[in-house]
C-alpha cells in the first residue's frame, strides 16, 4: 500500500495516545497525536487521506466541541469519537455532528481498526 493513511489521535491521556500510536503504527498507519482539541486545531496539517480519533472527555475542549468547530470551519475529515462512558444521548450528539462512530473505551483493537479503515475509505 503506497498511500499514507494518517490518523490524528486527540486525547489528553499520554498513555492512551502512546498506546493508540503503537497499535496504529503496527498496522502501518501514520499517526499524529495531540494532547487537546485546541492543539489539534492549531497544529494539525490536514493531509488526505486522514481521519481524526478524539476522546469525548478532555479538559478545555472535548471531542464533541472539537467536532463542532471542525464542521463550523468546513473541515469534513472523517471523525471517530470515543469515551469511557457512552450512552444514547452521546451517540446521538456525535452522529448529529457527523461522527462516523462513537466507541466506548476500552475499544477492542479489531473494532477500532475496522472503523478507521472505513473512515479512510470514505476519502
């Protein structure tokens, strides 16, 4: 596979970011990680094909607000949200903002990889 498949990981937990990076790089994804939604919006180079994987619960700016800001600025990059606690309301809010999936932590590796592959196939 010659195309670079880039995943932007946004999570305030260093261990989660490093774990996701290790998993995704083992499957030959390029990974850029960010400790906050604000840092992602300020620093990300939004290459294609790419997707964003963002935690819902972060101080300062959570995944829902990040996704709302992305959409307000016409950033249509596929997005996947994840959280330690997912309910129908969170899934509905994520879907309304255009999230492809709202996953509950801990996310099964196989499920996560399938969702990311699907997100990148949209580009």
